[in-house]
C-alpha cells in the first residue's frame, strides 16, 4: 500500500506542490456484478490514503465563485484534485468468490479513476482492474471493469455500485 501511495504522488507531482493535506478514508462497498455467471451482489470494504489539494479554505456560507457552488452545496471543501492509493476487499455473490484489489488513485474535482492489481482468492486468479468514480460528499458511485490474466470465457466482469467512506484529513 505504501508503494502505491508513493507511486501515485510521484506520478502527479503537481498535486503535492503547494498547499494540501494528507488524508485517509475507509468505508463500505455495495453494488452489483455482471459476469459470465450472471448478475449478483458485491459487498465489501475499502481503505484509501493520499494527498488532496484544495482551491482554498473551507467554503463559507457565500460561495466564492461558480466553481465552488457544487462543493459548497454538499458541505465539503472545494477539493480540486487528489492522488493516493486504495485497497479493497469484496465478496461476489454471483461467483461466490472473494476478491482483493489495490493500486493508485487520482481525481480532479468530483471525478476520479483508480486501478491496479486484482486477486480472486478462492481460485487464485490474478488480473487488472480499472474504476471510474463520481464522488458526492461521503459517497461515490462507481463503475469498475476487471479482467483476469487467464484466457477463460469468464475472465472479465463489471461492477456497478456505491462507496460510503468517511475521510480523515491530517
């Protein structure tokens, strides 16, 4: 995990430049999976850590500009970009397997992307994952594609869901 955070910050040096804050966050993952076996539920948890860059201080009751209206309405800081790493674990009811994934993450305003290595524990499959997220305060909606490195017909799957995470800036 430490290597993923360092790699993400080095890959986006403009995030670490200037005023910013380190963060950690954790919470639950809830969603649906679509794969060759059919559809099912995905339940699990996620931890993230990294660095976020704001455009200024916490918004006041009066937005500073049109750019801050969305953040101000949600009661969150005007975060411009973040970079770090994530690790998650989920159970897939469709495949009856547990999966772990970890890798770097990067976001700008409320849109983000993460990806990395995914391991399906029960049958020891390894592959890659790529996820797009749209964050809204303490929650996010996501779409993630996973592809295992073997060449089975069921080597790919899609997850659609919601993350509920509590941030801890420090």
